[in-house]
């Protein structure tokens, strides 16, 4: 392990990039009505929702170039005293370099021209969705610390069941902050989201068809651009809320900026009596609380060097609800299982612009994560304890070179991981005995990649890359992951067709158990613990993006075949869950998103739909396994298989600085694991959420939010995860107020 760390520290400053970047590049050409290049024209790039601004002038060829632009939506304006101002709106996606064309017009020819550009869509084959902080604030329930509505409402095929986020039929997702990966190989043991939504400026969600920048956790990638202080001028904001189930979710944040420095910080606290999804319609023993802090700093040392630092620390506590009528419980007893989580990370980035189009980013990082599950020692029939903590130290570097038709990236990424694990089961019914077990596994991952986007013509872009990964832990594995794709834009219509083929490797969790202390479990229950292997995926995908008068329709079809598919399973009735490898899985479907422009400057709508089939095959072959002499023939439904998932929502601006926001959710029901309930799947259900808000001047605003307004209570799933079965959460109603002030 020491040699791995030394290797990381030595190579990191010299290497090119890994994983991903939170930046894109905006470039363009300015010409006059005779299509001659115009030099010396001022070009201003400004963020849609903050004061972040970059300035440039066109060169002798009429070209301008903005490097290291954070992801999000921007306006690009060119102006000159002899011509009419010209403005374009552009969405910057990570790793893209759209080319904008500006034709200056004489004042007699036209007035101010505003054009909406989707140039980045021709640069990438990855289905991508941007959600900004205003959408998070106005979407019902999305701004709460433990909410994932910013993902599930806007991303097709994303849903939340048995207290786990699923995207495209898998649990394994990647969170990036400021373009830096936050590694976590123990996703199945964590209940809370990685980053508080109130600290997010923009989140870029990608699903499938990833470039070689992206490696493990292939079912969803959430690239977060945090709040930076560019939207503030020495201002603070106090957020307070209160609602039923004694819930509150509060934050004090502050930020500001100068010409060279921007800063943002926040302190957050929350509590509720409705934390986890309940195994019965009654809410029993389900309190949750948490607190944390977040900081982001950006310093522009000079015109070529930028330093960025982001860090977070949070702690969460969850009571585990139970069904008092479960015959396996001791009558009249109150089970008091609880899960405690800690999560802290810090990432530092140095961004160096050598010349237009040539940018190096070096980012060392540290991540600590723990999840401690504890039962009351007197629980009947058994009381279990599982404590797990993980430390990750590593770094990534990124070098990108944009020249002419090429957008090339070269990369390196590595981390070392150390786990501490403790496991103990007490059988209070006398049926067995397990001695306490402690172990400290460690591991490491090293990956290198190369990627290029080549604009063969103005309407055809080719993408190709290769990623090589070495993992060392309970097993030693190497994986070669090629990626290839193409996007084709139909002139005049501006329809963009895309296709992709790629392979992915997901490193396994270190956590499995071994040793003589487990002999009794293995003998009595026919169970065993086998080292996990990494999941290997093969993906085929094709799709189309269709813009029409500001509306954007996106549709795609995908097929993922997985070997050693990651899932999780429980031990006895202990509510202790271990990661497992299912021999294989096949997930396929088609997805649809529809986004509207601002209709009459008042309303904006969205629709997401997924038709998906998530199937498994074979036996459990890694982690906590049992005897499987006769594997089930063919494929079987995975516990989170759901054929139809639909979200329909929008925001409407009302008079008197008020707004109304809503989301209607339909789901056809997850697969049924109880033979006493007829059918392969559980019953479908529909919920309705709303938010009504108003601003009172520049400093004060308030909104009323309601989740599951109709209080629809249905059996959501009956899989073997936290608490067993789960019901849809009851109606939640809460009021949130925001007060902004200068300091």
C-alpha cells in the first residue's frame, strides 16, 4: 500500500487527466455581413444565474476562446459601436467545446438579435440533463438535505426505493464535486445523498454513453458545480422550515467575491420523524436528524492560474422503522435499530491555462465515509452490529487540448482505500453464536485513459477513447474499456442523432467477511462469504435530440449487459446488509425527456418517461452467498424492476412575484417478491407534489410545499432490504422561509 501511495504522489503532478472535468470550453467566430472575420470585437460570457463573467476580444481571424468555463447556462454577447449587439444563449457541458458563429449586422439592418444555441449537443453522445439551483429551490421537496428529487424528477429511469437511489436499474452512481470524483465503493450501505442540494449551483446528470473520462459507477454520473459566491456580494441567507412529522431543514449560508476571490460557506441542520421508508403504513421508530458544513473557495492567482478548494463534513442519524405485527418480532417489544453515517471530503484543484485550448487541472482529494448499524442488545431473535468506515486518498489530473477539429484529453486517476470493519451477531433465542469479528482490508485503484472528440464536419462528430484500470483488493483485476460513439446533426432541422458502444468496469467494495468467527453462521445457515469481483458492463445506445421553437425533445434506447452485477442482501433477520455479486444482469429500455422554453415568459414544463426492464440471471456468486445447486433458468426480475416511470411537471410565474410549481409522478410498480400477492409486480401508483412561493421584496421569500398531496399509501416494494417491505411515504406539508441580508 505504501508503494501505491508513493506512486500516486509521484505521478500525479506529471500526469494528464482522469475521470471528468466540471469545465467546458466556449469558442466562436465573429464575422461581418460579407462573412469577413472581424478582429478586436469585445466578447462577454456571463453566467445565467450569477455575476460570473469572462471577457475576451477576437483575434485577426475573428476568433475568440474561453477556457475552463464551469458547466451551466451562459449568455455570450458581442458588441461594437458600428454594429448591432448580438447575443447567444449556450449550455456548457463538461468536456465539450461548442463553436458559436456571430454575424454582426449594421443598425439599419436589424435590432438586437438573441439566439438560443444547443451547440454542445453536437459535441457529445451522452444523454445529459442540467438542473440549476433555481429549479432545485422551486421543485417540491428538492432542496431538503436528504432529498433526491433534483435527480428523480428530471432524469428518466431514476427512482428511489428501499431507501436507495436507482438509475437505469442499478445502484452504482458517481458523485463529482467541482469535477473531482468522490470515490465510494460502499454505496449500498449509505442512505443520504452525497451533497446537500442547497449547496449546489448546477448539477449535470449523465446516464450512459460515457466518454473514457468516466470509469466506475456506470449507472449515473452527477457532476456538481457548487455554489461559489459569484452570485453574492457579501450576502448571507437564512433558510428555515417547519412541517408535519416535526420536520425542519435549516441552513445559514454566506458568500461574496472580489475580482480575484470568491467564497461560499454554509451550516445545515435537519430533523424529522419520517426518515426512512416504512415497512407498514404506520410510521413507527422513524426519526432522523443530521448536521453539516460546506465551503467553496476560488482564487484567480493570475490570468493563467486558478486555485479551487471545496470541502464538506456531515453527520446523519436514522432510526430504522419496523412492523410491530411481524410475527418474527417478540410481541410487545420495540425494536431500536439505528444507522449512523459520517461523510467528509476535501478536494483542491489547480487549473492552469497554458494557451487557448490547452488546460491542465491537478486535483488531490480525500474522502472519509462510515456507516454504523446497531441493534438493541436485547432484540429478539437476534441483535446485530456492523460498523464500517472507509478512507480514500488519491488524486486526478486533467490535460485537455482543443485545437481545430480535435478536443483531446489524456488522463490519470488513482486512490488508495483503507477500511475498518466490525461485525457481531447475538442470537438471543439461543439458536447460534458468533464471536465479534474485526478486520481492516485495504485496496487501491489506478486508471489511465485517452479520449478524443473529432469534428469531421460541422455536422458530424466522432468520439473515441480507451480506459485501462487496475484494481487491487480482495481480488486483483485489470480491465480494458473501449468507448466509441458518433453524433450527426441534420442541417437546417438541427436534429442530432447519436450512437454509442462501450465497456465499463466498476471496482468492488472491499467489504466481505471471513475467518473462524463465521463458521457457525456458515454451518447453521448454509451461508458463506466470498470476495466480491468488479462488475463489468457492456452498453449499446442510440438516440436523437430534436429542438423545435425552443422546445427540446430527447429520446434514447439502451441495452446494458452486466457480469457480476452489484446488489445487496441481508443476513438472517438482523437488518445487516452485505454487497453481493449477481452472476449476470440485462437492463434495457427507452427513455424520453421533453423540455419547454419559457411560454409567454411565465410557464416552463418538463416531462420524463422511462420504459425499462431490469433482469438478473444465475446465482449470487460474490459477497454473502448461499447454496445454489440449481440456478434459476433464464432471467428473473430484479427487485427494483419497474416497467413504466413518468414525471410531468413545471413552473408557472404568477403576478405579485409569486410562482407555482408541481410534479406529477406515475409508476407502474416494482417487482413482487411475495408469492402470497398475485402478479409479477406490485400495484401502480400516482402522486402529486406542489410548491407555492412568493417573494416579499429583495430580502424575504416564503413557500408552501406539499409532497404526496393525496396521501396515497401503497406497498412500494417487498424486497430484502432495510426493514423488509416499504410503503410509499405519507403526505408531507411544510413551510419554508428565506431571508437574505448583507454583512
